[in-house]
C-alpha cells in the first residue's frame, strides 16, 4: 500500500485517458469531491488505485489543490486508506 499527496496548482490526473475509471462522489470536510477508481493487471497481479482532488482554500486564487493518490494490492486496503483520509480531513 502507498499514499501520495501533491499540493499545488498543477496536479496531474493519473486516471486521465483511461477507459476503466469509475467515479464515486463523496463529501470531505464539507467539500464535494469525487474519488476516481481503477485497477491494473500487471505481471499476474492486480493493483487497485484511487485518486481525489481537494481545493485547499475554496474561493481563493490562485486555486491550490491537494491531489491524493492511493495504490493497494487489494480492494479492502484501498477502502481503508480512503476512509482514513476522510477521517483525517478537518
């Protein structure tokens, strides 16, 4: 399992261009957002991935975002990390 966090004005959407991405609407800290979820099959292994984009200070310019991306070897671990992020956000 791993979690990455980018903070800045130019996040790179890792799921962009993929056809197997599923979006899941959520609310974190009063902010509406979407988890983008997909999985990869590489070398006989399945890897589960998710990413979400959160505006750090809604309404402020320039718009700075957190881009959180998660990788896990099974769906349960991925869900646990997603839940941890939701709980950790103020």
